C-alpha cells in the first residue's frame, strides 16, 4: 500500500518506478550545502534506504546555505539531524548514519557494510573524493559527483556532464588530474558550474589541519541547486530501466 504522502509522486511515476525507488539503497557522502539537499530530495522522492556519511557538526557559518543549519541545532552532528528530518518525512525509512570524516582506507570498509545501488558524492576534500569515485568504479556502482559550488552565484551556469567535459572549475580540474593517475579519464557523471569562480573573499581554514582547505564565499541557493541536481540524476538513473 502506497503511503498517502507519496500520492503526488505516484501521479508522475508508475508503480514499477515507485517500487524501484523504494528498494534502492543510496550512499550519500558529505552533508554540507550540497549533500544535505540531495538527501532530502532523495527521501521525499520515496527512497527508503539511505546511508549518510559526515563527521561534521552544525556551525553558525552553515546557516547561510545548509539545510539542517538552524540556531537550535548548532553543535549537533549533521548526520543525526538529517536522520531525524528523513524519519519525520518518512517514518518507515531505513536511515543509517556514519558520523565520521572518511579517510581513504575507511572508504572501502563503508562499501563493505551494505550493497548500494547508487552513490552521491558531495565531498569537498580532494583525496577522499577521488577515493570514493575510484571505489565506486571498482564495484560498478553508479555515482554522481558534485564539483565546486563555492565562489559561484548564477544557477544558469550549472551543468551535468561527464568528468571529462568539465571546465572552469578548480575542484573538477584537480579531480581529473588525480583520476588520470589512476587510469580513469571519463565515465563519471558530475554536477558542475562553468561560471568563473569569484575569489574576492577566500579565507584559509585551519580548523582541520589534516584536511586543510580554502574556504570560498557561498550564497544560499547555489549549493541547494547542486544538491537537487545530484538527487535528480540519481533518481532518474534508478527509475530508467
């Protein structure tokens, strides 16, 4: 019996497609501005099985763009808050959480925990991002990988394309370089923006010395649109067969 909250989705998708989403298990790694919106859209579309991975807590600076970032939630782990949101949308959902930043060798262990039908990569750190992509390829699991949403302002520049077709994105360029060293040149779907990055305000964050990053300015809607695109690609791939 289809739950009432999915009645509008059922007007758009047929029973087989609804069932495919119901059965699918999606791994989402990275629950920031992009990943959190992807999670919510996947859940609201009727994907019952989600594994969410992130080691970060909600901070004040997250409130300009991240879905779970409310004053009342500051200091809590993003995994825990998003699990609660998903279960508030669908109480029957199976939401597994891994509250940690994935080191390279840990990624293989996460893949061994369950059988995933799709991977959403919303990691903004280069090394684990590349390892996640490589592990997905090894296991023949489809993946949608979000490139850099920081320093961008205009949604009209956002595209979905193979990693080999990306340009005007420093993160995508770094990912391509690492993948080439692994013998991977194409075959990875990405969401990226061709807008020249706005580097007017870049500050260096030393909060996590082992994962030292440059922090770019962001606007409320850009990461959300990236996340929605990731969810769209995932959902449409899952129901297309």
